[in-house]
C-alpha cells in the first residue's frame, strides 16, 4: 500500500527554499522553548508533583490534591498570587466571562483597551444581543477604545479609564479576527502602566489565549491583574481534553470561581474525573508544543510569501502568539487553503470544510480542524470569516513535521486553481 502523500516537486522545492531562510527564527523559538521548559521543570519539582496527583475525583470533587496543586503550579508559572484551573470551563470565552462577572457589579464600567474583543465575547459584554445574561443585562456598561492606525491608542485609553466608574479593563493579547498585530508582553505592560496611572482601582484582565509560553514572561509579570486562557490552546500542550485557567490576583480569582460555580462553593467543588494526568502532562509539554506551532506558523508565512501572498506577521518578525494571518484575497482561495489544511489532518482528513453560520459570529465562518481534541487550536487548524479582506487565520501544529506537511498540502490546493 502506497502511503506517500501527493506533494509536487515544485512545492517541495519551495519548502526547501523557505526553510533555508528560517534558521535564525527557529533558533530564537528554540531558545525561548528551552527557557520555558526549565521554568516548567522547576515549578513541578518545587511543588513535589507525584503519582498521587494524577488520581481523579468524582461527585463534588472535594479534597482533590492534584487539582489544587495544579492551581499552585499555574500561579507560580504566571507570577500570580492564585490560579484556578478547571475542566468545568467549556472554553476560553466562558472563563473570561466568569472573570469579568467576578470583577464587576451593577453600575460599573468595563473598558476594552484595544477595540472590540473577539466575536464570541460581544454577546458576553452586551455589545450585540446574543440572549439573556450579558453584563449589560446586569447593569454593567461597556465601552471600547478604538485602535489608532490599527494599533493601541494609549492616550485614548488614559482618557477612557479616568472615569471612576471604570472598574475593569480588558486587554486582548491576540488579534482575534482583526487585522492588527498581536500584542507583545511588553506592549501589554505599557498599557497596564497607562491604566495604573489614570485609574489605580481598575482591575486589568488579559485574554491570554494563543499567547502562553510564546515569550519568556506572561502579562501578569508586567502589571496585569488577571490572565485567562483555554487549555485546548497553548497551555494544554495538545493533551488537555477541555477546560481553561485563570491566574492572577487572589480576590479576582476567587470572584471568578464564584461565577464558575456559585457563591459559597466557589473553587471547593469540581471533580476532575481522571483528567489530572492529562492536564499535568499537557502543561509540562506546552513549551515544546508551542514551539512546534510557532515553527509551523513561521514556515507557513515564508512559503506563502514565496507564492506571492501577503502575510502578517511576516516570516522574519518576532512572534507574540501562535496565530498566522494569510491574506488570500477571495472566498475561493480561502476555501482551497482550508481544504488543503484539512487534508493534512490526522483526523477527518477526507472532509471538505464549508462555511457555516457558527454561534457567536456575525457572518459565515469556515474552519479546517482535523484534531484529536475537538476545536483544539494548538493542533493544526485554519479558520476564516467569509468576508473581506478574505484572510485566513492559521494556528497550531503538534509537531513541526506534521504542521509543515499540512501547509504543503494547502499550497498544492492553491496552485491547482
């Protein structure tokens, strides 16, 4: 039986040419991975991780030692007072919503520091009507500081947060479906300083999705009060089956826990159902897995540039998250690219992605994701809103070798046109 994938000599030559120019970028990524892997090992050793940590609980989940120790490890890794790592969070949006509801009350104002947040959060804050239960429904006002020349506006942020009713500021690290650049940790630190100067009482919350372990420090190391992210992205290392984390100031973590469950129970309940081993092992592997995804993104950018497409960030730029934008210019090119990515997946490779009206989005979205964990963005995937400028957002790659192969198959699909 022939197990050879059909990749043309032309695309193979393009791949060789692309890799020749990425030695410096790959070395930078490996150095960060090494530093984060050492921090990870030190945290595991400090907290004396043992086989007993992997035993799961059922029912109420009282006295889950592995769950509670994992909270402590996350807190250390993120330079935080406390952390909450739970499989009961259904996704990153759910965890961010819990964090916001825990930090805000009736009459307060929430400010988004870098324009509109990710599409699925618009219903949470009440910017669009997605059903009952938004912050707006509970008397929390939402405002946003628009981007200036497609970048954060520190002066606009300073003006927006001077209102004493502003009790929380949301900073989204990743670009989402916007075309701005993702924020570096230092850029987030600068925004935190603006908020601190003009409103010391406002809690600063960072949507950290796609950014964990891409740099050697996290937003909570530079002034953020809270960071939130999904376990089926970077920190789950491709093994976590579900869940999310919140790390930061103890009172804000506690407030979020009361929204995850209810007041009086908070973090004390929540069985792990035998998943502790996967959460620990996934976290331990996360620095390496993130490096694989970054190399895949850099390779994709370089290959697409050689084929004449515009990319953001460019293949030569330093990365601040795992997302790669590729401007394809039209709906058919988006469909072809996603078809190629899907054909390079280990799961559902025979499926052809089609745009559909996904819950939480304002237009049809196409998603290519043949993943072991449904929706896991740390595994190779590509998605795009079917609207101008017809940009596809690529992320993930459990191994560089498999990620690279998926990119080559996507290139073949584009060339067939």
